[in-house]
């Protein structure tokens, strides 16, 4: 696994999994609830479920144990099994984003290799979050951010 922060507003993380792109894509999207870090949630209480609506304009959402749901992302690209991209609407306050939140962008590509699939995650446009955006960058690039998420994902594939 590699993680790199470039240009200040871009975080890149990659991992290779021993599965074909179709399976890797499905686990990343439809299977997100199986690999998502359970402590990473915005609503109070316990995370019950996290999911992706599988189409452009769809939601990335979470539901807590009280049945409350919040939307924290919007699907920007849906091209199985090659590309999945979404707007990351969670800002520097790490609270439920308002409906008009400006988001950064996360693009995940799935490239076939001789032994499986290379999964490249690029989280860019982080400065779109305004004042304090550096804290978002540092968090998603840090050990508890995308590197941890991709390790959990790879273990699930």
C-alpha cells in the first residue's frame, strides 16, 4: 500500500487486491458496509449501516442505531468495474453536512493486473472545504484515514 500527499490538496492511496476488477468494484461500493471502519461516522450512537446508491447522483449515506440517516457524499461517476467517484461533503467540523455543502472529490479506479486489481484512490480538491481544509487533508491522509480504510477493504476482498 502506498499513500502520498501531493500539491497540498491531493491525497493518493493505492492497494492491490487478489480479485478481478468486477469483484473489487462490487466490494468497494455495494460491500462498503462490510469494510467501512465502524468508528467513522457522523451521527450519534452506533453506526448501523453505511451505503452507496449505485448511480450518478446517488447518495453515500450512513444510518445509526436509532434509525437516523445522513448523507455525506454524492456519486459523481459510476462506471463499473473501472471508476467510482463521489463528492466528499464532510467538512473540517466533521459534522453532518448541510444539503448545500461543497465537497472535495474522491475518485477510485480499478485496474486489472496479472495477480488481481490495483485500486487507486485519489482524494482531491480538498481546499473546496474552505477554512480548515488542511485538517480534512491531514485526517484522510493519516493512518486512520484512507490508508486504514483501504487496508480494511483489501482484507474484505
